[in-house]
C-alpha cells in the first residue's frame, strides 16, 4: 500500500485543539492544565517520538488559560519540539534525579500559586502520574496556595471526538490492517508454528505500509481459543484449529485495533455458529452507533445478540472502546458507561462469546460514528468463518 498521506497536522489543528481546551477550562474554573503523558502532550503540541518508551525522563506541557502551550522538557527533545508550533520551550539537562525539571516547573506555576489559582491535572480512570511521586510532593510543597482540579473529563472529552485529519489517519491505518489480514491465507498454513504466523503477520503489516505493529496477540486451539492476550507459542497450527489474530498497527502515531478469525483446514458447526452470532452482534453495534445513543446502548445492542448463545454476560468487562493515538481510549462499551456518542467518535466494536469447555471467540471492527450509524473504517470481516 503506497503512502500518500501527509504526516503530522497543520498548525490550525493545534490552535483549534488548544482553543477548545481553553474554552472548557474557563467553564470549569481552571487556570491552566499540566499534562505529562505522551498522547496528551502530543495532542496539544504534535511532539511525536518513540523516546517516550524510556521511563528515565519526565516531560511536561502547560496549557495556559490563553495563548500557546508551554513545553518544559529534557534538552534531548528540544530540537524536535522546536519543529512544532510552540514558541516557549524550556529545557534542562536530564536525567537529573535531584531536580528533573521541578525548579523550572515551580517557576512556571508560581504565579498561579500566588493568586490561589486552580491547575488541572489528570486524576481519573486511564490516567497516570508520569513523574516520580516524590517529585510531585516536592512540587506541591513548593507551591502553597495552588489548587489542584481534575481535568480528566475535559481532556478525554476533547480527544474522544476526532477531527477530519485524525479520521483520515485512522482510516489509513485501518486500511493497512485490512490489507494485511487479507493476506493471512497466503502467508499462514497448516503446520506453521503460531509464533511464526505472528512474525509473518508483522512482516506483512510493515510491507503494507504500517510504521509498526506493536500489538499482535491471539491464539489457536481446537474449535476455539482460551484467551486473547497470550504471547504465541511454538505449537503448530492443526486441522480443526480456530486461529485468531488481533492487531494494533500504527501509522503516524494513530492505531487500528481489530481482529480476524479463521478455521484451519475445517470448521466445526459450533465454531461456525459462534462466528455467525458475533458477526451479527457487530452488525447490531454498527447500527446502534448513532449520535445521542450511549455506550451502554451499544453494549446492550450487541449483548442482545450474544445472548442467543451465551446469556452469562461474560467477564471480559466491555465490548469495545475508543480508538486513536492509543490502542484503547475512553469510552468503554459497557453497562456502567453512559457516555453519549457524538459524531466523529472513533470506536472499536468488540463482542465476545464464551462457549464449550473454556473456549471463547472475539470479533472486532473499527468504526466512526455518523448520523446514519457507524461507518466502517476496517474492511468488514467475511460473514461466514473463513477456512485456511
């Protein structure tokens, strides 16, 4: 697959994101945002690097109530950050365990503390403090008067709804993933060890144009599989196996996340029935994915079909989630999640079904929410269990 899309975003994309955040900050009484995680920093700056895989250094981005964000980062990232739309980039020589940017951060936030202002940080579900807890405690001690508010809903709410540019990138990587899955019957065969099948899949994804395939999981056993997250073994694929591969490939920092199932050699009737049930459950989810519906509605639409063969509700916890710069994002398609769907949310639909003696099957597609229902970004799986 040829690479024809433009990487990155125009400056207007980041201006819009920042303005939207600042409007919500004003509504919630926040005088600034302090962001520390890779996707949140990238969302407002465009700073995109694999160097985040190193846990050695903290990275900070401050979004003021007006004006451009301010980056406080290790000097090693200064050159790349200067290529972004930001003007104010403050650096230190890192790592520096005794003062890893804390003095710079204290200096920046001191005016807020002096006026008793409120700083928004990410406190909620699917967030983490990406700095040493001891450094955070020192920072707060050094900033008496600073109020701390929860910005989780603000930032996650913005990131849930994708821009046209983001949807283009997501559609592109979903097309690459779909093309890779289409090649599986040609690159996988009976007798091939499962770990080799996964390696072949990764090679094919890169050949199709993915930047990386960091998430490739699945399983293969007679008539189904027992779990969906294990690393592959050397067990050869055998006649009667059901093979599942689930992948999160990336292009320009955006993920696809979907799976496909195949029978090896032959498929028994039960595996075919399970596959059909999940395929139809996904259809129900696609139809239900309209603005104004909730994630609970999506969950219930898919669950109603799954109940034809499994009324236990399972214990996976949810039947899909948000998708974007992370493999899984908010929201969750679960009974507990009443998040209202909005146009241009990008979601996975991931119904699963337990059957037999500890067997399971999972089906997954990626969609964008439109006024007519879910629009597929992935190439729809075959309606009948394909046989290799």
